C-alpha cells in the first residue's frame, strides 16, 4: 500500500479543530472526526486505487458482508457522457473490492432510478455497467420496476412533506439496508455541486422529483434526514478521474482530475469535492444547512484528509453554469415566469417539459457540442480506458496495472 499522510483540508493552521460529531450507524455511539480519503490515480492502477481509497476511509468499519448493501449508481443521462454518470471503472473498482472482501452477490443490490428524461436500463447498457455487473455475478435492478410504498418519517422535514402532502413514496427495499453511493465530481445548475447527498435524490424520490427543484437545497437536507431513518450505514465512493465543469449535470466540459474520494460522512465528502472544484463549501446552501443541522461536517478546516497529500490542494477552478433547460425551469419556478408555474409544470401540459429537454439534450446538444467533447475525451488515457471497456469488458484480473 502506498504510504499516506494525514492533514486538515486546505488549512493554513497546523492543528485540526476539536469539533466532533457522532456518525450514526456505528452501533456503539462512537464519536469520530469527519474523515475523507483522497487519493491520486491513473488508469494503470485504477482497481488498486479504488481499494486503497475505500480502505483509507475505513469502509469496513461501516459496511459488513453480513448485511444487504444497496449500490446506488448515478445516472444523469441515458447516453454516455464523461463525468455525467458513474464510470464503469468506478463500479468495478468498488464491486471488486467488496467481492474480494467477502461480500457475496446475494447481499449486493446495484440499482438506479429513472427521471422524466432518463431510462435506467438503457443507461446501464450505455454506461457499460451491465458487463461489469455480469462479470461479478450481480443483477441490475431498475427502481421503476420495484415496489414503492408511502413512508411516514418520524422527523418533520423542511419541504418534502409540503411538496408531497399525500405522502413520500420510497422503494420498499430501501428500509433497513446499508447504502453505498457512487457519484462523480461535477457541477449542477440547480445546486452548484452534486455528489453523495444529491445521489439520494435519484433513489428516494420517484420520477416526479423535479417538483422538488424549486426548493432543492432544503430538499437535499431532507434527504439526509430521511437516510438517517432508513439506512443503518451510509458510505460514498466518488469518482474524480474525469470531472464535470460548467452546466451540469449533463451539458458539461469534461476535465481530467485523476482523483478518487471516499467517506462515511456524506456532507464532508461533498464539501471536499466542492473545494476541489474551486467552491467554498459553506457558500453552498445545502452544505451549510447540513452543517448547521448536525448532519455532517462541511467546514474544510474541520475535515481530516487521509491519502495522497499531493492532491489535497487540487483546485480545478470550476464555474457553475445553467443549461438552457435548467435556466427555463428556474425561470418558471422562481423567476419572471413563475405565475405560469402551475399550468406549465403542475398540469397535464407538463409533458412539454421532458419533450423540450430531450430535444435540446439528445437532438441538439449531444450530436454537436457533446460529440466534440467526447472526441477530445477519447484521446485522453481515461477515454482510452472507456474504449477498452467497450471492446474487452471489465478489467478483472490481469488487465489492471
């Protein structure tokens, strides 16, 4: 294993703050500092690096082979676009580590949900998850095909009870199971950044979750409260091999980052990712609100990094932008056209919105700007790795390093 050092995140002070919080799910009420593992990587060592980042973050302290584990993938586009959705090597690196450490297929549940503009089964094929899952004897589960039930949460929520007054439906299989999130490092036009916390948005809410965009930051806090009630343990492994800058989560500019992150603190890992992208985590409302609610640590000086010190100071200098679709959505929900919100987005006429989104993304942007981005990406080492997955399937033994 490559030696590692410990450091407070991007702090000018030599000491780490004394503030501590309780990580739920430890089973023993252990008080721990927020810890995020951060390691550099390259295609030749990607499988070993995924094991290392998970071990540095202490994943075995939170996840057990004896319990069912949901592998929550991230699908932002049915088509493949770099940094947009969980990468095939991200999925394989995590699954390979879990299988080698005694997690049997019967306890591993890889899944993803749909939106009004995505198809999880097609996305599973296009993003090359399917051959990885097949190679490790796992079966992909599409949440629209699962049973959903109304769950009455004990804690009053900030906005979701108001948005869904008849009750919040969740996948029945979620309750009582551990969950491991597989997000990527990227921007988002609604929430500035998207990561581990927002990955729950795509699992705990049905495809009508776009109604929650108006209050996205409060809703992301609600999702943290909901996960605390549903899951004994939560862990996240984030891919930053290729990161997304600009008008995320789809129409982005891919940027090679060569970094992996892992943590049992969803707030802390999202804060670290935000800092890597060049944002102040506490200036992002959902992260500050989670910090204030005691749901995790968002203050950079209070997060302990473990891993490769040479990537601790990475600053990608990203800038969040809004795509044409997100700009229009915000204009109707909170902008100058909000008087039309009810008829445009909460009536049978709402079918125009996914139609317009598909036309813009799939028929206009992807074949032009998107294809040019993918061509440039294909010339990078990570683009070559994706092409290798497409040709030869998963890495498994013998192809890594």
